[in-house]
């Protein structure tokens, strides 16, 4: 099963229309994206809670790491650089943090508010190697941009 991104985007837009609460938006997106594709083993957000620090936010799947510094892991790299991290093999990513030993590949997207400030990262892990494509990254980036457009 692969994601029907136009339908997913419409569903999330409908569910989050007019919403400005970051956690409510994150919880809704984590749930909808997680159940949209069987490649998605862990789906959730890490929030910027203090300088150079991410803390776990709403997610679906097994437990996640509670705190991730910007200096470590795939999530930290996305937060530090503001760039999407598409990692086909997490074992080949220097500094990867193994929150779950089953994770083989990962896609992490930075999340910005309406002023362009980083509010967190959206992390999707897969127990399949090379599970994610640039189409996944681009489609999810657009969904996130639209969903967080009203967040101040």
C-alpha cells in the first residue's frame, strides 16, 4: 500500500481547518499519516522546547526517544539544518540514534510556523530498508506547510 497523497492532504486539511494549536495539529497529522501506509512503522513529532533541544510530541507506534539534541541523529540533523533528511539506511547515518532497534530507514521533515521559525520535526521510521522516496518527502512537506500555516 502506498499513500494517496492528494486524499491524505484533503483529509488533514479538513480535520485541521482553522486550527492554531500546535499539539492538536501534530496529533492529527501523526495519526492520519501513520495509518496511511504500512511502510510507516513509527510516525510522530519532536518539538523544539528549548534552544538546540527536541522533545517528543504526539506520535503513533512504539515508544520514542524523549529528548534529542540538535547535535545528534537524523531528527537533530533536520532541526539543525532546516532540511529534509531522507535516510535509506539508518545504520549508515553517522550519529543515528536507535530509539527502536527495528528501524531500517527514516524520513524527517522540519516543521515551521507561519513566521518561518522551527517548531519541531516530523519523523517517520520504517522497519523496511530504503522505504521512502523524494515523492514522499515533497508531498509530506506540502501537507506540513499547509497544516502549520496558521501557527504563530
